[in-house]
C-alpha cells in the first residue's frame, strides 16, 4: 500500500505559501464610492487619494494626504499599528506609491480636496517639473508630516 502522507518538503512548501500570502498588499481605492476615514467625504480625486494598511491588514482610505496624517496624528489609529502608508502619485492619477519614500510639493498650485495642498511624486524628475509649472515647496515625508500635523 502506498504512503498517502505528504513529504516534509511538500508540507514546508505549502506552509511557506500560506504564510507569504497573508502579508500586506498595496491597497486599492474605490474612487467615487469610498469614503474618507477622517472627514467622511467621498474619495474622488485620483491625484490626491491616500491609504494606510494596519498591522492587522485593515485598510483605511483618505481623500487627501492631510486627512491621513491628521487621522493617525490625532490618535484615531495608533501610529504603531500602521504597517504601510500610501499616497496617489500626482503624475499617475490613481496609482498608489509608498508615502514614506514619495517626493512631495506643498503649495497653493496643488489644490487638494481638504486643502492640504500637497502632491506626491514617485520620481525626483516629476517633482521638479511640477515645481517649475506650479511652484511650491519641496518636502520629504518627515517634513510633510510636520507641515500637515493636527
């Protein structure tokens, strides 16, 4: 009679697959339907949307990076519980990028929904072009959080 038990190598493979499939993934925003977790407005502008994923895998979406920063800064969600921060790439509307490594421009030329007036860019070259066209101040993630804190 044949042995019906899987080999230890097969068990290890399936266990690894199960563990890796539980990791955080890039969130998605259902534009025009999703509600901002902070201000409760509909998330409609694909150039300014933002999202976080908690350590438990829960996703929160925001209509503006300022709403996201204020939501966490006010203690509604403990910063220690945030696994990943995301913002929409201003140059590629609707595409979410890592908020902690994005390059930002803050200024009145970037009228965001809740008037945080900050735009995120994936590359330095795209930020430079936006600065030349609309003006504003160059910021990194730490500086932006300071400017937009509650």
